[in-house]
């Protein structure tokens, strides 16, 4: 296929939620696919998004009569259960629900030039069910159990991988397919994130109130630094972790609840800086580039892709521990907010991401 010929691109999404997800649901892969599909369509490609009923995208929607299953009674029951076995059953529910959706979509997927999915590892085993290039972009680190499965995937002729950061790729086993996989950074639509040079004196933490996201570290560090902090994000039902955050709430540390995605730019614009204190090895961290697009510096613990995304001492600070975090919070005023905006415009635009994926698509379609 010639490089300038229009491609027929199929995005197969999880049918758990709509694309993009509804208000209050944080699922970055679906939000990213919605933007990427729209941009690739603008570039002249024929784009199909396989996603449930109710998805609002500016591309061809293929729902096959399936509704989102995230709020189904049985899944809610499993999600709220404290039994360890039900955590496994919950994962199996997601997996088999998406398998069924895949089987329903198989014939239509076969008509694509390339299929791209941002669903976790389990979809990789279906790659050779369709005789077209099948690109998988994981959105998390390779957890210990999952790592054992990657070597088993090298036999899949049509399967290919791409990663969101070098840090994420390095958490995966060095199989043949993973070694060849490129890194393509996420990009955002800057029209949705306007620059502001008039922040308040309040810092911002944006993420789920879970131990992995580390809201307690952010709250404690801000309390030690004697600065104000707003926390936004959902609290999981029956959370045992939330009390560890709640203990720091008061005059200067406030929880603002769940914020609609379209309202997040206003929070970024008003924030003195975004505080990222994840304990997990984040594959990327969209909140960082969203904040910087608004001119907001990022103060982050050195975990996952933070050092790749945040240019230290230029658009924020990447620190090794909580003590360094406290010190960094006190010198955020040294960061030029205009440089934050310029930096992401150059490195993390939606257009740049789309062009890099387009280049990868052509290389896989033309591969013999």
C-alpha cells in the first residue's frame, strides 16, 4: 500500500464504557482513542471505532448492538466485594465480555487495513484471528503475573506492540516483539487546554484516591510545606485507603470531589502546580501534559515516565523522595509558565502523536 493512500483503521475498545467515557469515569485509553480517531479522520483516513452504544465520536461507530457493561449488576457486586476470589472473577468478567464483543466484530475487523487496540494484554491472544496487522498499546506496566505471558505471544504473526514511554517498555520482558516495539508519546488537543498566567496560590492533585496514586503523600507534603492543596478524583466504594488521606484535610488541604473532564482545564489554569505522587510506575500520565498545556508546572516523584515527560528545572521538578518534594513545592515560582506551554506544544501535540501512529500503521501494513 502506498504511503499516501487512505487507510481503513479499526480501533477496538473495551466495551465496558463508552468512547469517550461518561462523566465521572476515568479511563484514559478511551479518551485518547476518541481524540486519535478524530485526528486520523481529519488526516483523510477511514476510521472505525468499535465501542458500545452511546459512544460519541467523530468517526464511524460500530457498536454491534452492545451496551456498556461497566454498571451491570453482577459487575458492581464483584467490584464491591471484599473477597479475593471476586477480584479474579471481576477481571474474568471484563475479559470474557470483551472477547464476546470481539467475536461479534470479527468479520468487520477483517475488512480493516489495520486494527489498533488499547485494551490490556488479553486481547493480544486474538491477534491471529484476523489476518491483518493487530497493534496493541498497553497503558500500564507489565505486572509480575502478566509478564509470564508475553514470551508466549511471539508466535503470533499479526501481533505488534507500541508503548507510551521508555519507562513503560522497560517494565516488559525483552521478547522479540517487545524489543522491536516503538515508543509513541501521548498527545492532547490544545484547543481544550488554554494557557493561563494568573494562577492562585493553591496546588492541585488530580487522580483516584487510591494507594497507588498516592494522594496521602501529596497531602502530607503540602502540609509540611505549609501550602494549600486541592484534591480531585473519585473515592472507591468501601475504600480502606481514604482515611489515610482524610486525616490531612483541613483549612489548607481540601477534597473537591469528582470533576467532569471538561472542567479540568479550569482547575489546571488556577493551580500553582500539579502535584504527582504516584507509587505506581505510571506508563505515561496524561494529567502532566494537560497541566503543562495550561502553563501549570508539575512537581512529581521520580516514578514511571515522570522524568521522560517533565523536563527537570524547566517545566517543573522531578524529585526522589518526600523531603525533596516539600522543597520543590516551595520553589515552584521559579518555573516560567510560558515555557511549560511551549514545551508541550512542541513535544506532546495530538497532531504529532497521530502522525507517528500513521507512520507506524503504514510500516505494518506494508510489511511482508
